[in-house]
C-alpha cells in the first residue's frame, strides 16, 4: 500500500511551502522496486524517482528505502 505524507519542502515550480511525498514498494520475489513520487497540490508539479533491484546503477550509492528529497524512511 502506498504511503503519502505532506512534507515541508518548497515546490521548485510555484514555491508553495509543502508538497506531497508518496512511497510505493513492489516486491515480486526476484524484483524489488522502491518508487518515490513528489507532487505539489498547488500547481501539479511532479517528480518521480524509482530504484530497481535489477539495475545496480539505480541504487548503487543510495538507500532506496529512504526518500531522496526529504530523507524520510519508506514504510
């Protein structure tokens, strides 16, 4: 189930003071995907980052279960 929180990060497009941070985790046994989506409720700006277990380059230097924007842990 996705986990969404409102975070105190300024929108890079409209400069609204808060955006939504959504975490999705998919586990198919041989493939795990950690996906982070950030969306501004004011202007609709959206940014998504996903880390796949079958792509070592996508998660080589980051903790995929931690948000790359606000640092919160995925749950």
